[in-house]
C-alpha cells in the first residue's frame, strides 16, 4: 500500500521536475526521453531479475537487482 500510495506523488513530482529543468523549446524532446526511459526500465528490470535468478539458481537472490 505504501508503494502504491507514493507512486502517484513520485510521478507527479518527477513530471514537475522535468518541467522545471527544460526549456519550452525542448519540452517535447525532454518528455519523450522521459517516456522512453520509463519503457526501457520496464523491460530491463525483469530481465535483470531473470538473469540473476538464472545465475544464482535462487529466487531470493534473483530479486537483488
């Protein structure tokens, strides 16, 4: 519940930070990179867990990444 409750606040804070750290001319580029990094993380995290589980042979160690 704590992760779910904090997720919305983290997402809105990160988007606000993106607005503050980009210029109006490059906002589309910055938000595109932001979206791409989210999609890459959604793919790479399960891959890292699977690789670590395969290497160690233990699911408990597999979640370490």
